[in-house]
C-alpha cells in the first residue's frame, strides 16, 4: 500500500473546506442579489476551483463520497479511512 502524505492530505482537505465555504456564502449572497454580475462570475470561478480541487483530492487520496468509488475496480470507499477520520 502506498504511503500517504498526511500533511498534504490535511492541507488539501482544508482547501476543499475553504472553497466549499466560499461557494456557500456566494450562493447565499446571490439568493438576495441575483443580478450581481460580479458575484455570478465569482461563484462560477469558485465552483470550478472547488471541482478541480475535489477531483485532485480524490485522485491522490481516494473517495470522499461513496459515489466516487463507482468507476473503480473495488469498493475503495470501504477500504480506506473515511473523510471525517482525517
């Protein structure tokens, strides 16, 4: 089994949490200011950054959701530490 860089794993998880927070806050802002073009552009950018970071995390450290195991040869979701155990 390949050795996992736990510091990098924790750093990337923190980055994902921060990106999710920003996307959630922008979403709530846009609920009240739906025609704010700058906020719309920003949320699209942040969603793309979050999606890219998510894919990279899953590629390096394994699934964050059970559905991330669907295209794998085995059920990796059950074969690793769960995301909340990081």
